[in-house]
C-alpha cells in the first residue's frame, strides 16, 4: 500500500467519523448513515490494500 493510499483512506475514514458525529449531534439520520458508510468504505479499501501487500510479500520470497 502506498503512502498516498494510506493517507487518502485514513482521511476518508476520519471524514466519515466527523460526518457521523455531526449527524449524531444534529439528529440527522441521513448524515449519520453517510458517515458510517464512508468509514466502512475506507476500512474496506484499507483491508484490500493490506491483503495486496501481504500477497506481494509472500510471492516476493
């Protein structure tokens, strides 16, 4: 996983947390759901990148 990807994924995750928090504070269910979805998407990307890195490590040996 490249550094740019890590930063981008973490930024998306943090933005999702903020969005979800604002939705909680304002009682906005749509914003809460969008924030949770953003976080889930970022975590899925991170997991995919980690799997790619692990596979690369295995096949580079």
